[in-house]
C-alpha cells in the first residue's frame, strides 16, 4: 500500500507508530553518544595549570548575542594560559569579525548556519577540527548538542563541558553555577582548574584598534552633531529585537517623550537594525552599518546605550559603553548586561514606555550626569 501524501507536501506522511519508533531510536542513539562524550570529560579540579597550549572553544551558534557572550571565557583563557593559542568553532560570520583579530586567536572554524543545506562544507570544517590536536577543548554552552558533538569529535587531551547525562563525578560543575550565560563557561573552567573561589567575573570584551575608535567617533559626531562645551551626552537607542522581545512603536513614542522631559540635554541616536528601517518614531539622528566592527566603534563613542534584549545590547556592553537592557521576558538574570555601569530593567508593555523612561533617566543621572543647568546659563 503506497504512502499517502498531503497537498503541497514534499514527501510521504508515515503513520504515528513509525514516527514514534524513529524518535525513540534517535533519542536512544543520541543518549548513548552523549553519555560516551560525558565519560571523557575532565573531572573537577583535574585540569593542569601548565602544559595547555592549543585550545579549542566550541560555540556553534549564529546569533550575535551568544557570540559576544563568549568573550568572558576568552578573557579567562588568556589570563590562565597567556602563552596559548585559541581556535573557535562557531556558526556564522560574527565570531570571525569580532574575535578574528584577537592576538591569541589562531583560527575561526565557521560551520554553515544550515548544515543540511551545505553538508559538504560542514563536513570539511568538522574534519578540520578532527585533524587538529588540542591540549584542551571546551564546550562553552551547557545545553548545546551540536557543541557537545563537536567536542566529542575533537582530539584533545582534556575536554570540558557541563554534563548532559547523569552528572555523577561531574556534579561539581553544577554546584553554585551562576545563572548568567556569560559566566557559566568561566565557572566551568575555574572549577576544572580547582579555582572555585576566584572572585569577580571577566566582563564582555571586543578589542578595537585605536584607528577604528577614532573613525567611530568621527562618524558619531557627524550623526549626532559636533559636541560643544555645553552639549549633552549622546545616548544610543536600539529599539529592535526578535519575537516577543520587541516593543511596539507606540511604546517607544511614550518612552522617548518621557525621557526628554527628564533629560532634555541628551542627544538620541537611533541605531538601525539590519533591515535599515527606523523603528524609533520622531528620531532624527540615525546610524546604520552591517559591519559589526564599524558598529562597535560607533557604540564605543556613545555616553550611554539603551536597548531591547538583543545582540547589539551585548555588543555595546562589550566595547565599554554604559548599557541598559530592557526585558519583558523572565530572562533578565540570564542575559542582562553586567558590570559596574550596566543594568537590566524589567519593562513590561503593561506599565508603558513612560514608566520605563523614569527608571532609565535615574540610571542616566548616574552614568551620564545631567548638564541642563549649564545649558540654561550658557
């Protein structure tokens, strides 16, 4: 009896019994593979403090934010093994653009975003990982099956990763593990090095050349107007985000109006998303670039940055600009920008943009002191 097909379907539709059997088979096979990789992981406290020279970091994810959130781990590696070189297994161009010029980074191994569409390219990159011999390989994400499989493929004397199956002797990696995504992989390395008591966390970091920073300041001055003696601070605003994290235009209208009442001295620059369309009503000054390093250089020249929860928010924090992230989903503790001048704010749609503007203005008073009095007397 031939298999039936639905209109517009590209293949046969099998019965539910066959589908369940396939899912169980794939799940059984995946669990065996993951358990085998978990058995090869370095126990807590066993990683040596010397003799680590060739390092592989696995983070196959195409999102900008997840790429930037890898930078604290890179800083931790550079501190603990200053004479080593690092290969980064990633997906998409962001890691190569942001971390490729980093002094200790040797190679960026870029997997295709859609492995099924480019299988031969993906297999060639994985063979590259397989051919190299590493002293240490790190799966930087606690719940990435692709990262764990890449870790399993690598030839490394020591392999680090959070247990995906029964923790057993690896349970120590899960104890006191921080909630923030950027801190977890740092915690992983510290526990492996028997340095659980280390204080402080490496901040996000993207290294820019002095020439890039100078060109960024020039571009920002051209957009926002050249600052005079009494000019107020430049505040970047990025209103774009994906899915349920995106605030509507009316919310931003109320936000900008209320913020100008509290801080009439600020000069707002609308940072445009990749589609190039303004989502900030009434904004006059805008900056657009699909080049991440140029964008980072302009963000570095700003006095402050406000953004919905997205990768550009993390990029602004990574170049040292005081950053405030707006969160409407319960993910603030995992993704908020951390650091002495950064903050995450729960800003729901129900409370409205004006309420959020009050909290942002209070933050700005500390990060960018008001100069309204100077303007009034000038």
